[in-house]
C-alpha cells in the first residue's frame, strides 16, 4: 500500500495518526538512537523530517540514521529543495496556499523536479495553510507571507477547499513550529466539515490533551515537534 492510501484508510476507519517532526538542524546525531527508541514505543505512526533552514546534507544523514532504528514511514517535510533526499519514503510536496508568494506556491516546486524525477519518493501534494498564532513563526519569516487570521474562518475553510479542488491530496493547517496557540478546535472542525481529503494539524501542540482535542475536532493526523525537543517526557504520556 502507498503511504497516502494508508492515511486515507486510517481516516476511513477513524484511526488517528501522530507524526513526530524531527528538525535536522536541532537533532544531534548522537541522540538519534535514544530518541527513536522512544518514538518506537509511542503511539506515533509517522516520522516527519524537515525544518525551515537546514544545511545541505544534514537531512539525508539524519534520515539514514533514523531508518536504521525504525520501521515507521519517514516523510520529508521540507522547508527548501535542498532537503530532498530519496533515502526517505515520501515527501509532502507542500504548496503554501495561505500565502501569495509565487516561490512557495509553485516556484520551489519547479526547482524540485530535477531532484525528484529519478527518486522513488512517494510524492504527496499537500495544501499548506499558515494560520496566525500570536507570534511570528519561521514559516512566515522564511516564506515572506502573511498567515491567515484566526478569525477569518471562512477564508481558511475556502482556502482548504480550493486546495482540495486543485487536486491536492492532504490539507495541513499549520500554526508554526513552537506556536503560542495551536490551531483552535473550531477552525479544525469547520475545515473538516467541508473537506473530503485527510486533514493534518500541527504547530504549538504540547500535550496529549491538546493532541486529543485536535483529533476530536477532526484532525486525521497531528504533528508534534517542539514539545519533544523541549521535553522528551511527553513520550511517557504517549506510550503504546
Ligand atoms: C511545525 O507543525 C509542525 O511545522 C510542528 O510544530 O514544532 O510546534 O510541534 P511544533
């Protein structure tokens, strides 16, 4: 089965998915083994690898190191084309549809083609929406785009739906890494009601309770990164 088919099957069965996001810029090689052992013992179903600003080569080395210690699928969540490596299993091919910077809507994707065409990566087109969360996050800074306002629910819903109608396979509601406020449940549920494709939610989720609240509101897959970087004890609450 493809990675995408598995995500769709889980959605159909109401099985919730958790991705642990690892930033190659922050994970030290000597810590990979102990970190991944905790991931393996947790309810996590996916590993995402990516960051806003990562030096060339770091991502590939990290993916190789992670692969040695887990059977979980590894999906690239790249901030830039240099993070593409076919050592991973798949890639979220993100278009930042909340913004109006052509580079992040289509430009980087054109650049990526030469790196993708000979790879075996499963490419999953993903509509990526940055939602305002109380402080400037690195997505906003790097992409030079404005996040959508939390109160503009109709715009958030219609942007998500436009992504689906364009043929995107996933919608990702992003509050930004280390966000002060995670995406609010009412935003998640309003988007969910209009969407047929699976919904990813991430940014600022720090506890099991916040994760469960995102699931309850309609997220099919939740992404958590910073909370594990800050305190690996969160894994204790997320044991299988
Ligand atoms: C960031 O959505 C992901 O792109 C995860 O965010 O690091 O805040 O968990 P956190």
